[in-house]
C-alpha cells in the first residue's frame, strides 16, 4: 500500500479537499486503484451534531456515517463509496483508546498520547486503507490522506506525530507528502525588489510558504511536493526561490491558480506533471500509465461554454455572516451557510450541464417571503418575491428548526398553483405535504409536530424509533430502499422505470401515515414508500408539470457524469425539456450508450470512468473556484 498525505499551511480554506480529490483522480486516471481518508482533529465523534456555521454541511454515507463534506468530494471525484471509518476524528480515536483502557487491553500501563493515541491513529489508517471502496476485491494501490486544519494547530499535534512515525515505519517509496500552501500576490509598496520578481506592479510572496514548511519540518515531516495556491501561475524565479528555501525540487512545485471552475484543477495537476512527481516518490512509475482525462477535459470545457440560462430559486434559511468566514459562499447582499446550498448547488449544476444550460441560482431567504417581513421591510419582501417569480424552477432543500418555515410554505404554494417546476427535499417534501393539507384539504392549522407540538392536524410527526434525549447518530440515516407505488409517475420514469431505488436519508420526522389516505383522495400521490408501506418517501402531483417531494437526499449521490435523476427532472422541466427526458428508455440502454449515465439509473452526459468533482471542505476554493454566480461543482 502506498500513502499520499495532504497537509495545509498558512491559512485554512486553501483547498486541501479539492487538491486531495484531484490527486486521487489523476492517480486513478493513471490506472491505479485509489481510496481516501479524511482526518478531522476536532473532539466531536462525527460531524452530525456540528453547526453548519462552524464546519459546513454534513455529508451522509451509505452506512449512515455523518461525515465531513470532503468525503463527498472524494466520492464524486473518484466514483467510490466510502464508510464512516474513512473519516477519522480526535473524538473517535480517544474514544477507542479509552474503551480499550476500560477493558484492560493495556494491561495496567499508563495510557499516554505517545504511544497509545499515536499507535491508534496509525492502526486506524492502515486498517481503513485496506477496505475496498470501488466495488472490486482487495485493497487499493494508493490511499490519499487529508489532514484537516493548518500546520501548527494544537489539536493536530497527535496526528502530526503519528503520521511522522507512520512515514518512517512504511519506509521511503511508500509515503508522499504534499503540502498545500499560500503564495499571496501583493502590490509593491515602495519596497526594493529584484526586477524579475515584479509583474504589473505585483509580486508573489514566498515567505508565508517558507515559514509553513519550516514549521512542518520542525514537527518531523518534510514535503515531497508543494501545491501553491495563488491568483496567478508562479513565476519560474519564484519556484526556484521556494525550491531553495523549502528543499523541494522545482519540478515538484505545483501552482493551483484561479480558474473558471474546479473541474479544471485535475487538469492543472496533469499539465504540471504532478502525477509524475508523485509516482516517482512512490516508486510507481513502472506500473502506472499516462493519465487519461479526455472526457474530464471535455466536461470542464463544456461547462465554460454554456450560455443559455436556467434560473432556479432555492428557498432556504439563509443568514448574513462576516466576510471573514472563508467557509461561507457569498452572493449579492446575502451570505448563506453551506448547510443549505453547496450540495444542492452541485447537484443542480451537474443536471444543468447535462442539459446544456448555464445554471443561475437565486438564493431566496424564506423569512423574507413572510407577511411579517412585508410589514417590517417591504423592500426586502418585494425583492424576495421578485426573485421567486422570476425563477424557472423552485427548490426547497432540507433543514432543521422553525425559522422560515412559513416562507417555504408560501413558496411551495406559489409553485404548485402557478405550475412552476418544484422539488422539495427532506423538509422540503414535508413542507409540500403541509401546504397541500392547508390549501387543498382546508386544514388551516396543519403542521409538523417539529414546529407545533400541539397541532390538531399533524401532517408530519416524530418517528417512533427516534431518540428525544440523544442527538448524535439517532436520526434515520444512510442508504434506504424506496419502492415505487405508481409505475407511470415522473420520478419512476426518471429513475429508469425501476421497481425500487436506494437513496441516502437524514431525518427525524416523517409524514403522518394516518393522514395519507385523505391526502391521496385529494390528489396528492405518494409515489414511493419504504418496504413497510408506512413510511412515505416520494410525493408527486400528477396534474402538475413537475411537482416532486422526496424524504431522502438525492444530492448525496449526484455526480457530474451521473446527475441525480430528480435534479435532472427539475432542470429539464424548468427548461421545457422534461418530456424528451421522460421518453428515453433508460433501462434498456447500456451505460454511456447515449449521453452517458444518471445516478441511480438515469441517463445524461457521457459516462466518465473516474467519477466526478465536488466541493472542498472547510470552504476550500469556495470564493475562488466558482462558476458564474457562485455555483460550484
């Protein structure tokens, strides 16, 4: 087994997640099998109970693991299925060591950070690296490990020590360290500089990277490759300077400069021969071929050339935040957390590129649609409604809490009554049911017990098996099977007329089964249910161009080469192309036989052998590698 460790220096949010994913992709394109591990030094056991304001969105795996969003990155880039153990946290490590101590596994020894914690880290890495994640038997050839945070963070120290020991133990030729650092470009302000260092009165400063590498060396690790984030490509003299002071060959210094979309990042690595530097360090030159990324190139270029717009209103619970938060995507006057935006944006983008449309997302704060805002701030209220009414389609994503719920209900009602394509996800589906009960069944106080525990008409209720005392890991999580009840519904056709599908879930509340009959008698079709037939999974309106709500999260399995079926349906309906998509016989076609594949059985764009791209964790590339209006891959 070969190991590639990706660390970060100077500041957070440089793009270690995208860099690690791109490295994995380019190695896979050379014919190697690749797996990934993300190390998060926080004390939480997992990301499930963390605020999206602090850490960003939670990504859910097939096994129900609530993990860092970077694991979604790895899955999309490499087209693999990871497990919860592929995300290592300080909490998991300490918990495992304490459990061993309580069992007496350490035979009365004094349990210490070194060697017990550091040994546990190394054992975890070796064990998980051997787990196949690509559907094939046997371990991968290369494991890409991303260490979260920045070199020098106190919480990372046990991991740094463990990885230093690990590199020595596995030996030269089996371990490659790639350090992602910042080379800022600043204006020359009266300082003396060598003439060849200044371009257009700007200079690339190497000192931050020098100090970062010095700190890394002081902790016992030496970089083999430098990946330098900068706004422009590094000048050759800058590379020579970095090489001299960081003790890294100039040919092993890579520039990750600003580009039009992050699908180009693996191509930057290839063009600068990063794969050759890595393969040389790992002694894999004789077994790896040249990277095959033609279809990746085609997709990246196609994304840049799209001009015909499709406008989607995403109605969520957004909030203003300081510009200092690198993990926040900003658009116009709003800042909105990754929790409600990033994965949905990616899934929308995958589908829009597949349909040949340029995606424009209008972020509509649900609170601004409510009557209270009209009284307090009529201009904001009017602006929010103008955005909603200008949209070609409406998306109401998942979420928690009652803030903005009435605004989401109003947006859903507008989409239903005005025949605007609509997709509700998780809470969005529950909102659709509540709105229908209020408007069509006449149950004015219909609600979810999450928002009104005393409602006389509970359309949505707390799941019986859920815990009201423990929050972490107690939701209905992971991949669950949904059986189609209506064969000719739009969602079934989009999924290739399959009898069932497997999608990932993350929820505590469900549609009240006692109200299903009344809702169905009034025209709301529950097109998908679980195996018991008591848990509602998909809701549709048959007499609407596209009105679909799902309890699961289809965005978790969306890929650029395999767009989510339901997101493709929304985009196609918003473009007036849904009929053409529904006419395609996706079951009889072989993968890639037409335009490619769609996740969970639907077809679109060419199939790409290496998977697909995604978001960087901790805000990596959020504000730099953006497409048009901030939509990311």
